[in-house]
């Protein structure tokens, strides 16, 4: 199954340390460019954790 991810679910999965769950549940996760830009913003929750680069590399 392929899923298109929005900012909020990605943010909160990363915040609780469960971002890898996406790879378990879905064959492919697509992250639209605008969502990626939102995740890279300074105030985004993901920026406080591991950062967005591993996520973008793994799921786009």
C-alpha cells in the first residue's frame, strides 16, 4: 500500500519515536514537497528531535 503523508502525523510519530512504524505499515510513503518544507521549519516538532533528513531519505 502507498500512503501520502501530511505534516501532523509525521511530526507526532517522530515526536513519540515511532516514525519507523510507517515502513512497517506501508510499502511506500510519499511526502509532498510542501509537507517536507513544513517539516524543515524551525518551529516544527520534528526539528526538536532527530531532524527531518533521515525521514526524507527513508520515505521519499
